[in-house]
């Protein structure tokens, strides 16, 4: 409530009309000082039963006090009037002003009076229940919500969902009380599917997925037509790590109800989450056959094809999106990404320039334009582009990103010294910025200045001791560029605890285990890293370790397969040449 006193004067005038002939004391509004208001307030406390004159006086005093920011004075006077005037509008106003002042005990008193005077008012009961929740009074909240449910039994579906939304909207700090309240409410409706459905929704909002799974399945069994309960049930299974169950459940549902688009879309989504992209494409294409102008479906198919390296198909869908006139910026952005992969730099730049400014893709598009200009040898154009953007944008975080991008352009041109000087200048403007320190550390590593790399990375860890990416970067650097393998192992182990399924960190663990001579464990981690995400460097690492362990055939197969995906990668080409010659040096 931004302006809690808007309308208070109108309320005052309404009651004034009802009390025609009575006059407010002149000194109630005399003087302009806050101290005068307080003195008048103190003088007005005398007496237990208010005359009409006293009612009007206190309403006027509440108005003036509220406008002056003396909320405690305003609240007390409104509560006093509400206790003696049978007008729910005064109680409502008292509740709203008290909520605005975050005086929740006073707000609860006012809300109780509001409900007493207007028991059929649903908003009054909702406000009372929400305040009771905040103050931990579950009994009061349950009573208010029961009144809401009983008042409109024919609209129980909407009522239950409204209650779930109110309980979930109060935040996770009220999780236990909210769940207890909802649990008590649905006990009165054992055969109502929407009661369990709403409870399941609330459980999802509050992260209680086991309860959500039980309640949503119960809702679906009570009403098999409630397909949304099944789609949300599949979501809870996924959150609980039971993805195969979710897929099987939705596959059966789609088979039973082939015309149910909601179920089919949920099925496609869970297949995407499981990275079963081809199966997901089949389902989304069937949806698109029924809704050929659905831009979201076209967009999803475009991204799926891109993830599957089906670039021509992805371009077709993105062009179709442009023809529909929907999601233009996203389409141009991903067309730019595809052009980059195909080494069509000029075309990529043209696509990126057409990404609209007021989108989340614009910043990355601008940075990619600069990198491409640098790759094309237009170093000055790239730097001028980024410098102009940095001057135009006054947001510190965004300026830092432009500094980093310019340093990467310089680094890409082999101008490492200029890159580190630029980042040092940026650190003068933004001392201690961890992104700048991390970027400078990476460029120091390219200069073989490992001491400075370590210094910057440790400076980041002083500020962010649980930054898994930095722990990994330092651990990998020590494993790859020094003989401090034990220290490297400990750093990477900490990173893996924080991000256990991160492919880069898993690769680093494989590499440090290799350095420690633990070859079988190294192969296991490197294979897992490559399964998590294809990366040429991971493939090169795995090929080298397999060769050293004596499995030359497997080493050649890994590198050959990787070269089919990234035929120009320098590390792979180097490893492949060494494998062919049989002269790959053993690290340990």
C-alpha cells in the first residue's frame, strides 16, 4: 500500500455527513507542529464512550497524524474509533495503516474488528488470516480461511487456490505455519480434489516436494480430469530426482489422452530436462501441427535443433519465428550464434545488431559483436564499440562487463600486457571487484605469470571463499602448471562439493588425479565430464590419460570422435599428431 491515507479524508467526510450538526474541537487542527498533534492526541484520550464530536475529532487527528508520518498516533486513534463505531470502513483503514507501518499486532486487532463488523467480507477474512500467519496464530488463520471457504462453497476451487497463494506469498520464513494451516483446512474436505491440488501447489511454492508429490497424486486420483495435477506431479518427481518415473507417468497419460495438449507439453518439457531431445521434438512437432502459429513452440523447436547441432533445421525455425513477428530479438540472437559457429562473422554481427535494446540478450549481443570485430582484425573498431557502450551505460556492474570484454579482445589479439593494464585500471575504479580480478588472473596465466595468477585468484577467495569456479581455476592452474598436486587436489575437491556435477570441475578432478598418478580414477572422472558436456579440452585430457594407461585404441577413438565435432581445435590436433606418432609424453 503506497499511499495508506488516500481516501481517509473521504471516509471522514462520509461519517461527518452521517453526524451532521456535530462539530470537531477547533484545537484539534490548530498549529502545524508535530508536537501540537501529539499533545492534542494525549488530551483526547480521556473518557471511555465517544460522543459524535469525539469520533470526528479522532478521525481528523488520525488523518493529520498520518500525513505527518506519525503513524502510531494515527493507528491508535483509528483503533479507538473502530472499537466504538460500527462502521467496517474505519476498521479496514486501521488495518491498512497498521500494515503499512508494519505494526502487525495492531493490524491484527483492526482486522479482527473488521471481520466482526463485516463477517461476509472475503477480503477482511483474507487480511485477518495473513496477519495471523505472520504472527504465528495458526488457529486464528484457520478460522478466517474456513469462513472464506464456507462463504462460497460453489467456488471452492478458486478459494483453495487463493488460500494457497496467500500462504505461499508470505515467504519461506512462514513455511511451517503455512503448511500446518493448509493441512488443517483440507482435513475438512477429504473428497475435494481441489483441496489436495491447492495443498500440492503450496508445497511446491515452499519447496516441500515430498508432500507435494503425495497431495497432487491424491488430487488426480480424486479427479482424473484434473490433468494439471498430473503435470505438476511429474514436476515434483523430477525435483525429487525421479525423472524416469515422471517420464513414464506422462507417457502413459499422453497415450490415454492424445488430444490433451497440456499433458503433451508437460511430457515434452520433462524429456528436455532429461536431455532426450529427439523424443521431445516429436512431441512438440505434434503440438505445432495443431497450432502452427504458436511462436513459443516454434522457438522451442529452434533451440532444440540448435542443442542437437541440427543447424539448418534450427535456422528454419528461427526464420519462421521472424515471419510470425514474434520473439524477434531471441531469433536474431540465436541466428547470430549459429552464424558464429559457421564462421560467418559478418553475418553474425548483422544479426546481433538487430537484437533489441530492451531485452536480456542485448548485453551479450554487444559483447559478441566486439569479440567478432576483434577476430576479424578490426581491433580498434572492437575497442571503440566497447568504450562507447561503457561511457553510455552508467551501471557499475555493466561497466565492469565491458572492461572484461575489452580485455578479452586484447587478449585474443595476443596483447596480454595491454589487457592486464586495462583490467588494472578498471580495478582502480572498482577496487576489489572479483570479476575483474578473476579475468586478470586468467590473462596472467596466459603470460605464464603463475604467481600473479595465484595472487588474484586468492584475493577473490578471500572475499568469496565458496566460489566453486575460482576454487577450480586455482586448483587446475596448480595441477597443470606446477607440481603442487596435493594442494591442487584439495582446492578442486572443495569445488566439487559445491558443484558436484559441473563438467569443468569434474574435468579438473580427473586431471589432478592423473597428475597424482591415480590413472583409473582420472579416466573415470574425465569420462563423466565428457558425458556431462562435450568439450574439446576434456576430450584431449581423456585421450592423453587413456594413452598413458596403455589403452591406445580407446585414446585414438576419443580424439577421432572429438575431431569430428571440433576439427580445428589446436589441442586436439596436437594430441592427435602425438598419438599417431606414438610419442605422447607421460606426465607422470
